[in-house]
């Protein structure tokens, strides 16, 4: 029972429920306001007179229109510029109380004339159907409003025209209706959040490489517009001797090298877009000036403690004006990469010795 009356929701679910309820207030105020305005020409067309009772009716109608106008504009402002959850709840409670007070005032006059309390019950029905409050708030609100009406009727004539059993049933039906509505909205909010999270995960997986977490070629195509007309530094990088790393230490160690390469790129190019271009090749697109001015970069990976990992780096700068020019710039960076690889595979970097060692350790064909 405690969880039913005092449910726990995260802030995102509360925001979804609040937004839906405020939208309902926005539309409800418009419909009720227009309906009340239409009663004015109907009043005169059916022979209504502006005597004391007619003027009183006109005041009640215009007051309702004014309340609806204020409620609709407040709801519109909240939808445009979200406010804290507590303030949204306070607005909804105030809206319900003011609307209910108006209904009590109108119904009191109707009751004294022997008319049915249709205005009051209609207003409370709209609150139950369209406004979402916490269950305990709904209980307090409905009990308070219905108790006020009962007290008013008792003061008029002892509430002799009211069927007590039907009235109590209506009170509980209103309370249960608001509670059920809240939990229904809460379930929809949770489903919406779950769907959004699932969609976000799918979109992330569709645009990112699963091993390194870097953006992939699909993401690159979608990002092209972000680089058009801007000064772009394109960096193509690959891991030196990556096939030998896989052959010597195994593919798990090779995966660790790729994963650590991605981490190093994030650190080396913190304000850039980094992509896994394919295999052991990576692309970085930088738009805030020169990011790195060397043709190689080295680091260590725990899985391969006895040697350092070396990245060859090619670089090209330009201002691409369209999709093709951006990929031509990337092509120039790729050409520059092969120039860098000739250097990083030279004897200065132990390239010849590494190839000789690999050749000497390979099996001899029989």
C-alpha cells in the first residue's frame, strides 16, 4: 500500500509525467474556455435576460474563461521553459483547487435552485481524467473538495437532496481513478525511458566501433557537414607491425593494442573527432588548429611489456568545401602516412632488425 500511495520515480519519469499533465491542462483550458464562451450567445438566443440572476451567470462564465486563459498561458510558459518538479506539482494542485472552487461556487447556486450538481461533477471528472498527481495528493485533493461540497450542502438544507451512498461511491471512484491514472502514466513513462535507452544504445552501436569505442565510417559520413567550410587537420594513423603483434602475442593482445590506441588518441586529440578507419588504421579530424606535429607516437601496452607500440602518423591540412574535398584531404593524409611509415620502418626505428628477427624465427618450408 505504501508503494501504491507513495511510489518512487526517477527524475526522468517525473519529467515525462509532468509534461503530459501540463499539456493536458493547456488543451483542457482551451476547450473549457471556448465552451464557456459559447454559452454566452446560447444564453441570449434562448431568451436569457440580464436580470440579477442573468448577470450573476454571466460573471461566473467570464470568471471561468479568465481562469482558463490564465491556466493555459501558465501551462504554455512551463512547456516552453521547464521549471523544477516541485513547482510543476504546485501549479497543478493550484489549478485543480481554483477550478474546483469555481465549480463549488457555481454548484452551490445550482443546488439552491434545485438543479443537479452537473458543473461540479463535470469539473472533477475532467481533473480525474486529465491531470496527473501523486496518489497521496489525489487522495487529499479529492477528499478535501468533496468534503467542502458536502459541508456547503449541509449548510444550505442539511444535504437532503444528496444520496449519501452514491456520493461516497463517487468520492472513492474519483480517488481510485486518479491513482490508477498516475500508475498508468508511470508505467508509460518507464516504457518510454526504456525505449529511448534501447534506441540510444542501438544508435551508438551503429555509429561506433565495438572494440575501441571510436566512431566508425558510418559516423564519418554523417559528420561530413561538421567539417565543410572549416579549417581541418586530417591525421591518418596506423599501428606499426600490427600483423606481427597478432602473430607473436595473439589476437587478444592485438585487441588490447587497438583498444589502448583509441585511449591514446582520445588523450592526444581531446578536442577532435577520432574514427577507427579500418583494421589498425585510425583517422582524426581536428578543427582548432594544429593538434600534433610529429610523424610518429609511441606508448606501452601491458600485454606486450617487452616493446613499445609505435604509431605512424600522416597529416594534411585544408578547408574542404564539400564531401569529396574532405575525402581528398583524408586521402592526402593517407599518402602522408605512407611517407611516415617508410621512416618508422627504417633502421633508425629498428625496422630492418625487426624484419630480420621475424624472418629468422619463421619456420623453413620443407
